[in-house]
C-alpha cells in the first residue's frame, strides 16, 4: 500500500491489514524512511499493540489501514 502522508495517523488507534490476512490493532507509533538493498526508498510504519509489543511494517506488508479512534 502506498502511504503518501503517514503523519495523518499520529494520535490514532488503527487496524493494519496485511496481505496474508493478519490484522494488527494498536496506536500509531511512528514512521521513518529507509533504503532497501537495491537503494530503493522504503517506508517503515510502526504500530504499538495494546500489550506493548511494537510491530513494524513496510508498505509492501500493508494491504489497508483503518482508523479506529
């Protein structure tokens, strides 16, 4: 999923749907840009689950995002 403005999720509780069917629910924690092995810019998108576990996603690992709160 292309996420053109990830900062709109700050302060929000979200559901992140992965292409493999997994759903992660938590607070948007932050994002950063990095480079893969082929020098392509990628977005790292982080969600803090309610149990305190931080989950990181790349745009390829996100099918869609739903704002819960």
